[in-house]
C-alpha cells in the first residue's frame, strides 16, 4: 500500500512538473529584434557636399518629372542624387510591386555610400514593405529617410529600430519649389546637421504649458492603421511606456467623423494619457460638419482635457507651405505660451 502511494505521488509530481514547464514555455514572450525599454535612438550622420542621396518611391507612383526635378535641387545643394531603378514603376496604385519597391528601399538602406533617402511622394503602400524587412535593415547603416504622408510608416519603422527619421517635404516639393525655397532650405540644414527651433503664432485653442520628450508622429491615418504591429508601431504601449513622448499628427482628405474615430482609438489605446505634449498639425481638404467650426474645435474637446501642453495648426501638414522638418525620435522642448509656440530640437 505504501509503495502504491509513493509511486502515485511520484507520478503526480512528475506530471505537475511537466505541466508547469509547458506553461512556462508557452508564457515566454515572443523574442523581439531589440529590447524596447532600453532603445537608444541614434541620429544619422550629418551630410556634407558630395554625399550621395537616394531617390526612391516606396508608395505611389510620382509624376514623370518628379525624380529628375528633385535630383536637380539636391545637386544644386552640392549632393549627388542617385535615382532608384523602380522610381517610376507602376503596379495598380503603387510605384511597382512589393518586391520592386522593397528592393529599392533595401538597396538604399544597405548601400553604405548612400547617406540619406528622399522619397518622391506618399500615397499608399509604404507599410507593405515592412514585413520583408528587419530592424537591422534600418539600423545597420543609419541614414535619414525623408518624407511625409504615407512615409509615416517608414518613420515608425525607423524609430522602432533606433534611428531618427525626418518628416519633411519630399521629392515633389523639392522639385517644384527649388533649392532656394525657405522650407526646402530648412530640410537641407537639418540634413547637414542643424538642430532647428521653430516659433509659430498662438492659436486660440492652445493649452498652455511646457514639455520635453521624444518627438514622434506624422500622418494620423497611417500610424493609426499600423497600430496593431508589435514590431513597427512607434506608439506601441511597450515602446512609449516610461518614456517622455511629444506626439504630433496631421491629415488630409479625412472627414471629421473619421478623425474623431482615430483620436478615440489613440485614447483607448492609452496613448493620450501617456504622452507629455501634443502638437496638432494642419488638417486640410475637409468640410466642417456636425456644428463644429473646424477640425481643431472637435479635437480640442478631447485633447484639452489632459493636463499637458497642446498646440494647434502647427506647421506639419500636407500643405507644402506649412510643413517644417520634424525630427522623429529626437529630444525636443515644446513650449506653448500666450504669445506663441516654440519647438526646439536637441539637448
């Protein structure tokens, strides 16, 4: 009898140990490419005369003269533009197949002689390129990626990989506005190492205060749509937890109802309660509705409830006259005062 009890006890203990071991294995977190909490975001090297800049189309197809005109501006600044093979390719609404666009992006990232990447335009499709890539593709040879709109997906990937990126006018504006345009010159100066400081007029809905943190953001629809990605979402909870974040966003051709839905998604995700400051860029090509004067009035109903500085109609937008370079992943100080708003990048 005692022998039976002992044997039964041994079997039970062995079974429990196996179950515990199996549960522990199942509960182990999926291995990530890099530890998010210790993520250090590196600024790419400053460019100098003679450096090569790749021109690529990771999203939609640009106009036929876009790459050449952008190249002319870069050349006038003393750089050597290199146009990617598939920059004018066409496949449905995209500048080529996923394989073609990914090949151009991977070439530009991996070629150590390329010191920056300028996108021709936004549109659709940049997020489709992320799955074939790894964080190491973005951080092995750290370099600026320049663009806005759909290029926000690449900015998010860059920040998640530990490299700063540049939300700014891209190929279309470089070519059409030329090398002496004031906003294009802002971009040139950042590429060559300057840390910008912007001062803009006050907006009546601004909420006063000051914050310091890492600037991330871009096109609201794009970063909301990639919000389910644990690898590529720069607003992933683990990515922003215990960090000081200044969030900026803008959009174009989105209804007020749609923008409010995206805003509430950020609220429910916990983003709005974690960030230290919010910069609302310019919203364009929409119709005021439901009794609101404009988009900012609607946004303020939610945003101004938080005890953080918030500013409205900041120069980050699809309006190329009102789209200052924003260094994604860089420390900055935001000051919202009665007389105006100041955003200063750097330590």
